[in-house]
């Protein structure tokens, strides 16, 4: 198989589909899986997890909901847009992550004033604008937005651009593999393997192994067919050689008899005609053998002219597939080994439609407008959240008071702490928090069902590098371009770059294992790695000097402990509902007071339909505001219960 961009497609199954053979190829040797997933008919086309030639952008901006005692959303400034991968999903940072980037604890390279300017230049991404509440807010506030170009050209490790045809072929195989994992999990009940719960990575490895096995089986069948036809051709030729000798002998006998026999003698005439008949029969048999030889030779020529691929994917094609997998790790802020095979994409049915747009000046206007007039506390860290029948009490530390303590009392508390901080709060392995540990204590402790959901749900890491240059040296029409690494372990390292504003600013995205490892190295090393990739793509002389830079480290950030949530192995979408459920004080002996929820939760990790998204975080805050108002103020309109047949009929008509 050729490896160039103009060569045959490098994926075996994709090549078969492009040829549109009448019989569908067998996937992994499992005919049932092939019939369900890899049929060429329109009714069974696999679900697209990413547009073929356009990468759907993902926005991970700031949540708007206020946090319990932590730094306030009004402290937020425009941050560089979070990664925007090639899927139709919106992913978000947690509000604490965004807010704390503005605090002294954030891992920024620039002073606050310079950092804010750099963040504004990055722009922010809104995806799925149809039905997105943030779209309405940007319009109401008169914010400037531009439609994002969804095309994302790919460049290999040498800087050479990968053809759209090659990209589309690997893209389709990537989506077929994801469809197959879903089928194995849901239809064939293969979520458990060898006694343990399968991760998405485990399922993909199994499918890739089976695909390679299928290719080897096809190669064996191909070679066996070649050998069989060659043996048939050999046998046919041997028979033709024997028949030729016999025909020569018959011809010689016939000529002798025909010349020496007395044709008036009926006996001799009979002998001559018998020899002529035998000669004619032998010649007809020769013609059939000759025709059979031509058919075998033609079949052999066809087989030898279109041999099967000897490997499922060449090394270069596999690296392109790794790019798509890195993009998936970016979408979920997790390594594939951490994702639930059965539920990792449980929110896909609720994706918002519409174009992807960039807020060219960031999204800071939204939290500033929503928090206008509110009594917010900045640089204040929550230490303890107490809730009981008589209300709630939040203890915080602040430099604004003489003793450093602040006590806030109320009827209820809304907690929007990032899931990473909540995980540390409920951890049994950590001792009591000290002054340097920002994890709050819940008193009384959270119930078991809430703690279980916090522990099961995943909270991973995805990082970005913001680079401000003196001028634009890339194609300004390309809001995205990808870089394919030359090793699987590095696939998430600077795998994609984004450009969302008029300023000469690029944002490099780091996902998967690389996002965790690179948090341990210096900013200069990371920035130089990004510049090295850019110089390979555009040339050393084309890359202009670097003015500013910023590197995020969400995993090490004590105010976030990660980027955004995902459905981990052993978890499901139901854990989002458990995290969203309010908590009421446990019943006390001899107390007849009605149990009322006092502790409420919001954030991207509490919305099952829109997790890891800006709009999901915003909607979770609206949801909890309505819940709290209903619990404490009651419904503004209480529907009356209709009685009697007439009332029921009228109610039905009204509905």
C-alpha cells in the first residue's frame, strides 16, 4: 500500500466501502456487528461523532453561578477560549477554575493587567447557538461575535499537510469504531470483560485488534485463493499437455487410415469415421480446457491486480487516528482509559444546534452584568459549610477582617464548587484541611449517596497555551488547524491550535496523558514545544516573535483540581442527577420540624443533559434559583385540582 496523500486509502475497511462492493465487509470477523454497524445502506450509517471536513468547536467558558464563599464571578475577566474540538458538543471550565485564574494562586506568566489584555485578545467560543441562553445574553449586551470557520486542516509531524481525502477516510473509520464500541456495550452486553468494567480505551483496543485480525484473515483467504487457482491452472495445463499428445496421435492415425483405407469397404469406412469422431471429441475437450485456462488466468490477473491491504492501518494512518482520539480526550478532559464505555457520550442527544461563534472580546461582560448590584466577596475562602433545621452558616477566611474569619448565615446555601474540590472535600484519605488547603468541610457530612456520586463521576485535565505574536503568520481564515504527533503517547501534546479574534493570538490545546505530564515541566519548555510545532508547519522564518504567553495548569490549580467533568468507568449519567439533588438535614430524634433542603448544588457537573458546558453551568444556576424560590417562597401560581367530568374535559382542552 502506498503512503502518499494521493495513494489508496490506508484503512482496509474504508477502502472496501469506497469501492462499494456488493457484499458488506465482515467487521472483526463478527458478522452480527458488521450487519448492524458497517452496512453500506443509508439506514445503518454510523453516527457522526465529528464532522468529516469541519471540526465542530467546543466552548469551555466560565460559569455564571455564584460560588459559596469562593472568589466571585465578578472577579472574572475574559479568558482564552477553552479548547474547541471537532465534535458537536460544548465543554466548559468550572466557574472556580475560571475565577481562580485571576487570583494570585493562578499559574499565569503575566501580571493581572497584562494577563487580562491577553485573555481578551483570545476571544471566547460559543457553540450550538440555537437555544443557547448565552447567545441571548450576548445579543442583549451588544457583544461582538463572529461565525467560526469549522474547517480544521491537519499537518503531520513533519509539517506536511494531510489531504482532505485521507482525513475523511480516517474520520469515517474513527466514527465507525466509536459506533462499534457503543454496539458492543449496549447490544452485545460487553461492558464487562475478564471480570472488570470496560473503559472506552479497552473497547477500542479490542476492536482494533479484531480489525487487524480480520485483515490477516482476508490476506490468508486471498493467498489460499491464489494458491487454489494456481493449482487448478497447473492441473488444467497438465491435462492439456496430455490431451495434446493424444490429439497428435489421433490425427496421425486418422491421416494414415484415411489415405490407405478402401472407402468402398464399409468396415474400413467405419474405422476411418471412428477415428475422425475420436479426433473431434478430443479437439472439443481441448477447446474446453483452453477456455477454462483463460478463465483461471483472468481470475488470477484480477486478484493479483487488486490485492488486499496487508495491514489494517499504516503507521502514518494510525497516527492520524491518534489525533482523533486526542480530540476525544480533549472533549471529555479525560484519558480514554478513564471513560465509561457505555455512558461516556450519554449527553449527545441533547447537543445544541447552530453555528459556532466567537465572542471576540471574551465573555466577561456576561458575569459582570449578571452580578451587578450583588454583595460579592472576593479573595474569600470557604472553610466550613454548616446546615441544619434552622438554616445554614458558612465560615470563611478573608484578609478584610481583623481575625481573618467571616461568618455568613442564611436560609440556604448554593454550592458551585468544582467537582475536583468536592472530591477532595469528601476524600477519606486526606486529613483535616490546613490553612493552605482550600477544601471546605461539610457539617454534617454529605450523605452517602451524594458522596458516592462525587467519587464515581470523573473530573479530568485539559490545558491550553496562549501565545501572542507580533503579527499573524497563519491563514486568518483557518480558525483551527491540527498537528499530528509521531507517537501515540504524545498524541495530545499541542495537537490543535485555535485563532478566534483579530489579534495575533493562537491557543494551543493539550489533552489526555500529555495534559497531565506537561503540568510537571516549566512554562518555557511547553511554549518552546508549541513554537517548534508551528515552525515545522509554517517554517522557521515565518513564525513571528512572541510577545506574551500564558500556560494553564488546571490539574494543579488548588481552586479547581481539574478542568471539567466526564462519565468515568463505573459511573453513569444518573450521577449528574445525584449531584444536582439538594441535601436536607438528617432527622433528629424528637423533632417534628418538616425537613427542608438547605444545601443546594449547581455547576456543569450537576447537569445531566449539558455537562462540561457553559450553557449547562448557567442553566444549572437558573434551575437551582427556581428550586430555592419554590422551596422557600412557594409557587407563584398553584394549579387547582379540577373535579367532575366537565372540569376534566375543560382542563384537557386547555392543555
